C-alpha cells in the first residue's frame, strides 16, 4: 500500500522555538522531525513540497505515521494530519512503478498528440 501524508503543528508546544520567526521555524522543524522518522523507518518513501509518501504493509506504514505525528505534536498544542492511501494488496514497488507507468503513457501519447489538448480538429 501507498500512503501519502501531511502533518503540521499548530499552537505552541514544548519544542517550539522562541522569537519572531518561531511560527515558521517550528513548522519546518516539526516537518523535519517527521521526515527523519520516515527516513529512518527503512520503508520506501518520497517527500515533496506537500506530502511524504510511504510504501509498505498497513501496520508498518501506520506505525511510522503514528510516530511521525507524535514527533510533530511536540511542536504545537494540536496536530493536523491528512492521509491519502492506495490500498492494493499483493503489489509492491508502486512508489516508483506508478510514476514509471505514467511516464510511459505520456511518452506513448506524444506520437498521437495533436497539440490541441487531444481534441480532434
């Protein structure tokens, strides 16, 4: 299964830095704490500007997300967590595989693209 998640603190927590840039710094620091847990998990993962995506079995993925969420919780009085899952039993390597299939489809469509969004003239 693939799970994309985004986690962010709000409010003030015990690990929130002080000073004028505290809010921005605390979000970056909190996200860094979450991503560190994901990367140390050993599960296949990818982080972009909006989400971190993990691949693995249900229990192992959810355990990493729980730990990442708890880490972020130290930076605020509450935590926002967004999850999106692709649950496809028996499939592995989908973190890269889905993107590879998309790129192949785009490459195939280059020869049939009419330059007008695929609409026939």
